[in-house]
C-alpha cells in the first residue's frame, strides 16, 4: 500500500471511519501471516495469534501511531504474543526457517538451522526482521522497543555473531557481515513455502467487518454482548469459558496461567539476556581469551628449554659448584711413598670435598720431600 494512502486510512479511522481498517487488513494480512508463520510451528497457533493481533489493532485505532508504518505497528503488536508462545512451548520445533521440507534438498538448510538454534530469541528476531521481513533499522527499533542510541550497535553485534556461526572469522567490516548474510538468507527466504488458508482470511475479515458495524472494538468483550451474537466461526477450544470469542479465551487463559509458568517464562528471558551479555563479553575480549593459552604454552616451553637445554650447555663449561653431593669416580695417581691409611684418608677427602663441588676426572698426588 502506498504510504500516502495508508496515512489517509489511519487519519480517517481516527476520525470515526473505522471501515478503513478493512483496507489495511487487505493490504497487510499476508505480511503479518508470514511474520507469525516464520516463528510459530502449528497452523492453528498461527491463525490464533494473527486474529488476536488484528483485533488488538482494531481496538487501538485511536492509539495507532502516525510516525511509523502500519505494518510495523502490526508487527509490534504480534511480537509479544509470538514471544509468549515460544516461552511456553517446551521444545519449539521451528527455530529458524519456515518449512523444513521446502529446503531439505539444499546443504544450506543445516547451516541455517544450526545458526538459529545458537542465537537467542531476540537475536533470531533481529535476523528475521532484517532478512526475512526486510525492515529498516528504525523499524527494528520500533518493533523491539529499543532506543535509537543502542539499536545500531546491537544489530551489528547480531550480524557479526550470525556471520561467525555461519562462515567463521572474517573481515571486521560491517559490510562483509551484511553482504554475505544477506546473500545466504535471501536464498533460504526464496525457498519458503507458506500456505495461507483463504477460508481463515475470509472468516477473520467477516468477523472484523461485523465488529466494525456494531462498534465492538474490544478484545475482552462482555459475555452478555457476545451471547446475543453468532460468531463467524466456532473456536476449537473445548474448555467452557463463557464465550466463543478466541480473543476472550486468550485473555482468560493468560490471566489463569499458573504461577510456575510465569516464573519459567521469566527465567527463560533472564537466561537469554545473560547469554547475550556473555556473548558480548567474549566478543570484546576474544583476543585476550584466545591468546592466553598460547602465552602459557610459550612460557612452559621457555622454562623447559632454559632448564634442560641452555643450562645443560652452560654446565659443560662452568661446573665449579654443583650445589649438592654426588658420587663420582676419580682416577688418583700417587707419586711417592704413601701408606694404605694415608691413601684411604685422601680418598675420603676427595669424595666428600672435591666431588661435592667440582667435576674431577683425574687427580695426581705427589709426596713432597
């Protein structure tokens, strides 16, 4: 939809012409559906979140921002519901690409899966927004609720980490990261096979149209109002909630969520934040951390060479004081008349004094006279 036409629709909605919402619905239904489908596994869950997002947007007509695109507004409304879904799924099967069957024939599928599995939830969201939804950095800031001063550096770090997981170390320039990532992920994106149910689209459009006619823009409608109307389609939820409205069921389900589930969701969020901080620390001090083992190894080798090579060579030329007692054999030649007692005494003196401090091979002892 042209940006000027979109702005006119938003202005007219805010001025009371709510039927302009249907034009925005027709323009952006497929984009929102793909956004959710890239992150959520099962079709019924996809439809559930898409429906809630459009009903939320309908109920917030007066809060619709005018300084950002309407599709970005829809993405920002869908994002917390997608994250809530992922936090409550024990083993989410879809972490990266949309349809495993569609890309099973290419070797890149394994690379993409491994990369997405090693990224945090918000890191995956940034990669998808930039390379699958193809939004600007400013739009990423709006959808994630980031500040203008931090979003650029954060996107750069995510690009660098994703590039490292896919291709290993490379040039430190940002253009290298973006170019190779864009080429790789665009090929994966072109292999997507997202099937949209036309029956669901028509049913949801009819529901929205009827709500506009009766001025029913609230998600959490009153039971008495709902009981007087026949919903356009029945929910598959078998639990009696007092209403057939999927939006009300969702609100009630969130309110009744067990305390331990809330705690688990919070723990998962904190764990993801801690991992992201660790990645940042590693990225900043990677050179030091990787170089430290090499320094230790060099020191050990240096000590070894000094002790067993250089010192041994020095010792061949300067072995005056050994510093410890050692046994040695000395060839002693006696010249003159020496008694056996004198020879034994001399031998003991040689062993205890000379051999403990000097290297002696031959000794000549002459009796003076």
